[in-house]
């Protein structure tokens, strides 16, 4: 750092390494020359020991800007501003901390910065303007970056730039009062034929950098670049992927694919049922009794009722469903809707509801989030492999509401089917026992025939066979009990209330609220028991917070 930062100074007098040092700059004009008396007066103010006047005059006469030691000055270290320097672990930054001078001491000087940088061998990326600002405005008691290295540019192979979102439909933009903005999901990204869908950017050549000490920071060589992969209804031309037809663009196993999109105003007698290998947009409604089956996404603008919707990916109901016990939703991806009422719903992914879930049978492979005005689950059966977050569960009128978390819905179905099978087998066994007793009584009489004895043997054999079936089913039941151990990542978070009449289950562990219900609570399964803790929105446990979408 050879250039002067401040050209207004005529001389500098300061502490350095135990000495008082003097630096006299060449005068810009005869009127600006320095006098020995000025220097002597400054020395007295600072408490610097006496120096011969002739020595000062010699330095002033030379006026060459060189640093001259005057006299030992140990006390100067306590009077003058002191500078500390710290260098980042990667040596790409250097910061200074300036402690203010004591009363009567001078302000920090350019020379102090120069010596600080020299002592620590800071040679590259010095912010001269920042140092000048520190001197001019006396920036004390804060860490200030005064040097920054030049980062290396690491080599990179060609990278694919996509002209569409690779993760559409993120449902975590919230409106006031916690509602999910379903209008912002837009799973279907429509492109016209001939549109550019992706292109391969030029590779980046490596370029070494330098740290603040001037040492070279090596750049890594370019690795293997990405490759353009054109899938269905797309093609590669001149390093770009183009759409061959109009439709929905998405990424499938790193390949850019285009699938046809059917857009209709309504699904009713004019269209009939829809079965389509692609995505479907219904601007209006789906009439009762009609169905849509799509391999892609389904997006519907208005409420639906007694309908059947099956989708290979995500389903977006911008209003909701009231199925009147005849509505069915089968979703391989995620479900987004305002409300679910009197319907049968099976979702492989997660479900996001911005209103209420009422009197329905809902089975979810992921988590269930209710965010909105009512934000409640009332009536029916809800099973979620992951977690449930809502405001209320049940109602003041003790509506029978069952919520099961922590286990796969399919495994729970198998468990209860085995229970029903065992119950049915035991009923049959009981009937066979009655039959055996009947034939035993007949065989004990004098009028017993050979047929009666054969009938008795057959009935006894059937009882033995039924017993073995029950034993086998009981073994299966024990295996399923182990499978139904709830996940430790499962939880139920009720922001307001869990009412009486509600049963919360973690696998086969049950929680029933006391008479007044459970208020503002978090339920988790731990060590074979259900743990209940209070809910505070300002202090959500980290183990739960990290699982909630948009809360990290």
C-alpha cells in the first residue's frame, strides 16, 4: 500500500512498536512547510519524551515521506488508537477492529494501517477507500473488512438451463390468516409448439484466485458437464430442446418431456368421462356421476361432488369436494384443496387443505396440513403416515372423529382385515363346535348310523382345520402389530382444541381427551406411550418445525 490515502496531512506523529515515529511529507507549496515547533508541540500533547530540535529540523528538511524513529515511547501504546487484524480461515478476507484513542491521543493514521497490513503480509485486495473512510470518520469498535481476496472460478462443464420450473406447485405461499393460495400452484406449465424448453450453457474455464496474502488459490478443473436429454414430444437442435407440440412441460428422470394437456370448460354430458395419458385442466366443474382418469396432473376450478378423480401425479381442487358419500379421489402425488366433505380420499403423497375436513375417510401416505379459517377435522376417519397439523379436531357436540398417524394406511387396512377374518373364522369355528356336539349326541344313541359317525369325523376335522387357520391368522396379526409401530417423526399438532368424542391413535396406541378436551397441544409417540406437550407458535420444537413445509 504505497499511495497516500490522505493528501491533506503535512506530517504524522504516532506510536509504532514501542517508538514515537515521525513522517514528514513533501510540502505541496512553500506555505505548507512543516516547522519543528509544530512537531514539538504535538509531542508535548502526546507525552512523547524530548527530542533534540536539530533532529526534527533534519527530518523536516528532507521531507521525503520516510518513517523516522524519534525516541522510545512505551506509554504510547496506551494512548494511541490500537488496531487488531483478523484473517478469515480461508484467507480470503481481512478485517480490522479499531479501539479509540485515549484522551489526548491522536486519531488513527494511514501509517498505522500501512504497518498493520505489512506486519500481517496483506498484499492483495486491499480496500483503500474503506481505510480512508475509517480514518476520516473514525470508525471505532466494529469489525470492518479492509481486504478481500479474489475467489477462484472453478471449472464447470456445460450446464443445462431450463425455461420452466423443475418443481412446480410448491404450496407454501400463505395468504392472511394462514390460508394456502391455491391459485399460485399451477402444476401445469403450458408451452407452445416450437418453444425453447432448455439449452446447454457454455462450460466455464477454471481460473485461479488469490487470497489476501497474495497466495494463489487453485481453481478446480471442469468436471463432466450435464447433458441435454430430450424426452417425449421434444427434440434437440443446435444445443437447445424444443417442444414439438403444445402441452405441459416437466422433467422426468432428467429428461425434458412434453405431455399433451386437455383443457375443457366442464366435464358433463357434453364431454363424457375423461381418460387421458397426460394432464387435465377443467376450468369449471365436474358434474355428479362423472369421472376423470389422468396419468399426469388434474386441476379443477370449481367444487366437485359425487365424482371419481384418479390422477397419476397431483390433484388441485381450487375449491373443494362434497362427495355426499359417493365422491372418490385417488391421488398418486399430492392433494391441494379448500375442503373435503363426505368423501373417500386416498393420497400417496401429502394433503394440503385450506379449510376443513368433514365426515370423510381420508388415507394419506405423507402429512396432512390444514391451514385456513376453520382448519378443523370433524367426523370420519383420517389416517396419515406422517403428521397432522390443524386447528381443531372433533367438535363441541362430540362428533365421533378418529385420527391415526405414524403408520401406513395400507398396513392399517391389512391389520383390521386380519382382525375381521379371525372374528369370522371364530364364528365358523363356533358353529362347527355346535355341529360336533350334535353328531356326538347322535352317535351316543342306539339309533346311530355309520353316516352319523362319518359326519362327526368330518365336523371334527373341519374344527381342526379352522383352528389351524385361526392360529396362522393370529401369527400374521402379531407380525402386523410390529409393523404398526408408529414413526418417531409422526405427530399431531392441534393449535386450538381436541374435543371429547375424538380418538387419536399412533399405530395401536390410543389417546382420548379428558372431559374438557386437550387445548393447544402436540402429541407424539415415545417409548410405547403417547406424550402430550403444550403448543406455543413462538416456540415450536425443532424436531417438529423441520418437518413442517415452509416453516424451516
